[in-house]
């Protein structure tokens, strides 16, 4: 059986309530991870640190402590170097897993040896824990490949083979956001195979505050990543231009952005 590492990055502003829910979901897994690698991205408050230590033995947590906050890409790369698992399950510290997530994804890899990156559907919840719907994605490699322009893989839901991520250079350390988006284009260029499991294996937090982080500068950088990646895979000029949709949306008030997000899901291949 393949070994599994869960890879997470923690920073000082994380919610202790969300973190505890996240770690509890890993403790309740029907197939426990062989290790959980948590990167402390700079200073971590005592409350969060003590919470991690509470689960240290139960989850076989391996800590990577960075002196300064370096951002998600560099933090994940530091953690990836420590991970011993053949399979790496990503998870954000404000999300949580269904109790059989790791078991289902591990079995999927065993049944589909050609798969390199396997994501899943997700429950959308707001920051109060209220159910907001199901985020689905294309399932088969060809469909995912064609829709890479809109990132049809939810990063905290994916499990991937460590070797292919290392071989393509891991996460781009120069990117502050959308590191996964850019990574998938490089995996595709190397012939990697993508899959999504048609079950919600994680709960993913999303509400109007999420849109506030998508300012015009960040959205434009995302558009550039998508444009270059989509053009490099020859997915078509229209899809390349559509990568800038979040940029134009970012000029709207956050309340309008939030409503527009759910309206546009009717036309979204990730609906």
C-alpha cells in the first residue's frame, strides 16, 4: 500500500476553531495518514501552536518551522521536501475532510495507476459553517485538461503523486497566490493525468470575504497565469481571454461579486 502524507501550511491569522475542526477530521479518518506535515509559516501564536501539539502524537505530525512568513508556495515546497509519502494529500487549515477522504483517494490511485493528480467535489460552507451548495468539477482527464483555464481542480481536495510534482519543479516560489493554478499547467505540459472523484470529500469555506482577497492586482496576475498556460496548451484564444474574467469582476463591490459568483456558476464547467 502507498504511504500518505498530508501537507498543510499554517500562518498566524488562522482561526483556532477552524484549525481544530480540520485536525479533528484527520483524526477521524477511516484510513489515517502515515504522517501530517504542517509548515509554520513564520510566527505562530501560542494558542494555535498548542492546538497543533495536542494532535501531534495522534496524527504523527511533523513540524517545519520557518522563521519568517514566506507565503504559501515557499511554505508548501519546504513541507514537500519533508514529506515521506508516495502520495501527498493537500488540505488547508480552515477546511476539513469527510471521514473516508483518504481511504477513497488511496483506493482510486490503486485502481487507476495512470492517475497523477486526483481531486474531488466539495461542500461549500460559509465562515459560519452554513451549507452553500456543492462544488463539482469535470471528472475525466480530457475534460479537466480542456478546462484548465478555469482551474477545475480544488487545491485542498487534491491528492497527488509526490514524484510528478517534484519533477515539474513543485510550486512556483515567486507566486503569492494561485500557485496551484500555475502548477497544473506545468503538470499538463509534462503529460500528467488528472482525475476528479465525483463525491464531496472536503468541506471548503467560501463567502463574500473570500472575494475581498481577490483585488484587481491579484486577479490580473491570475489572468496572466491562465492566459500563458492556456495558450501554451493550445486550448484556444477565447478560453485564454476568459482567464481575465476574475480581473474585471474584482472591480465590483464584494457583495455584488459574491452574488455574481453564484450566478456565473450556472455557466461554469466547475458548477
